[in-house]
C-alpha cells in the first residue's frame, strides 16, 4: 500500500484556479440560492465552461484529464464554499461520467461522454426507487425486452440533477427474479424520450441548490445503443460508479470541515466574553483541536483513496478481484468517516459561534443543514459499515 503522496504542479495550479473561481463566482450567490431553493444555473454554466464538469475524464474524451486526485481537489474546494455546487458536479461526474468512461462503447463515449465532459450536457444517476433504497439491487422499474429493444416502466426517486439533466444513467430490472446478480441493467436515457418525465421535486433540509427529483417511466422505448455495459450487469456498473462517488463525496465533506474550522477560528479569535477572546478558553481550544485533527487525518484518507483509484486506471476489465475489493472497502471507509467527522466538526464549529450559529442565513447554519445528507446518500453509513465488516470478516484486515 503506497503511502507517500505529493500533489503535482498541475494539481497545485488547478486548486488555486478552482479556489479563486469558487470564491469569486459561487461565494456571493450561495446565501440567496439557499434561501430561494433555486438550482444555480448561471454558476453551473460557468463551471461547465471552465471544464469543471469533466475533471477526471481523459482529454481524448473531452475532459481535463486531471484524474480522481484532480477531481477530489475540485470537490474539496467546492465543498469549502457550497455543498450544493459540489453535489451537482458530483452527481454528474462520479455517477454520470464514470459509468460512461468505464463501460461505454466508443460510440456511447462520442455521443454522451464527450458532451458531458465538455460541459455541454448535464448528467444524473438514478438507482433509488420507493421500495429500493439501501437494498439497491431490488430495483422494480421493469425493462421488458422487445427483440433487441427494451421498454422501461416504473418510478425512480431522489435523483440529484433529475430535473435539469439532459441524460440519466438509470438502472432497471431486466429480470426481477435475478435481482443484482444478472437482473439489473444500466440504461442511458435522454430527456425528451417519449414516456419519460420528471415528477415531483422534494423540499429538503439542506442542499437547497440541488434538485431531488422523481422520474416517471411510462413504457419508454429504448434501443441497444442506450444499454450501458451488458444486459444484466448494471449492478456492477452502479457500484463501480459509487466507489468513485464515495471518495469524492468525502472530499466535499473535507472542504466543509475546512470551512467550518476557518470560520470557528476567525470567530473565536474575535468574539470577546469575560474580557477575553473565547479562543483563550480551553473548552473552545479543544473543540478547535478536534476539528483540526480530523481535517488533518481526512486529507490523507481522501487523497490516498483518490490516488489509488487513479493508479487502477479507467478499464474495469483490467482490475483484479483484489483491486476491486480494496477499492470498495477503502471508498466505504473514507465516505463513512468523512461524513461523520464533517457532521461533528460542523456541529462543534456551530457551537463555537454561540447563538449566531443558529441564525438562519449564516454560513455555519447552512453548512450544518447541508452536511447531514452525506451520512445518508450514496449508501447510508450503516450500509458502508456492512460493506467494511463483511470484507473484514471475509479477508481479515
Ligand atoms: C438529497 C438526496 C439526494 C439523493 N440523490 C440520489 C441520486 O442522485 N441517485 C440515486 O439513485 N439516489 C439518490 N438518493 C437516494 C439515497 O441514496 C437513499 O436515500 C439512500 O441510499 C437510503 O435509501 P432509503 O432512503 O430508501 O433508506 P432505507 O434503505 O429505507 O433505510 C432506512 C434506514 O434503515 C437502515 N438500513 C437499511 N438496510 C439496512 C441493513 N441491512 N442494515 C442496517 N441498517 C439498514 C438505513 O441505513 C437507514 O438508516 C438521494 C437521497 C437524497 C435524500
């Protein structure tokens, strides 16, 4: 297990560019976006034109070619400024472009991956259904074979970017009896396909800039060109994308923790009580230390996992069984720890702000609401613990 790690000059320059972009373009609009609960179309467009929607995608397919490490840098920096923008780019990139890059045919890469990586189209990923959440292999949306075509019927829920997406990577059951072992197929579904519509959009506790949409499929006819990977092998397509998503989600959590720490440091040095800045009180100092220690540890965890995924490359056929198991365990560990550490850190940072931390519209109040979902989506933390414990029992540490 390689431990040493250094950012390349390109990655350092990329971080500086993203930081400046996020502070200049996103920072000023976040409070209003959150209050109005609006998808940030203008800043998303600007991010698309900067190439930020294709960071890990190789240049030959229209991306920036900065790998998973570059992609985590993007999400860490976005996470410092706004969790909604991080979630929008994350759903598109980890869960939309990854399956296309790993499993798409040359023609699918040309038709769907190129435009997505160049920022000309937005992607979403749709696995969850009313009856299938943690038990994600129990998909009930039916993909009925009609010769070499399929007809999709069912309802998907909780789709990030679902209202705005041009194309959705959508999982449906080609055989209800087989479930995840041969019964689930991944499809590429374009907006405007007859029978495919967006239903209700959820009101949420946080991530107010993102849409969380229901998708309705009413006898939607799709051809073989819309099948991503092989018929019956969709569950592995979804799980491989989630391995990438969980690491990038951890990078966004890291950014959220860093912003909370910065805010707590600044506030505690400037807020005076009992004649002293509150940063002079040990109770506050220990909270700052705990947040700082977790930030320090999480940086290593996130970039170790991202660099490991970069070393594996973009062809799942070239991965050994051991590669896959290591990758899945590491991404579950990182996602679970990051989301819980971030929730704790932001809670403590809010406490340091006293009453002000509870006032609607302060960045720490928004961060508190935004952070909670990371313990739930892309697999709840109970499911991450199942993944880790099963692997420990099977293989040892
Ligand atoms: C804002 C938001 C955005 C989302 N974006 C997307 C998206 O883009 N695409 C998509 O497909 N989905 C998305 N989701 C869905 C998300 O991934 C699911 O909500 C999540 O996986 C949990 O599923 P569930 O809500 O059905 O909960 P359930 O599976 O019903 O779980 C309920 C509780 O039971 C626990 N539990 C379930 N099974 C077990 C078990 N075996 N052992 C121990 N505990 C268990 C869970 O951990 C949880 O605490 C999103 C959800 C939200 C809220």
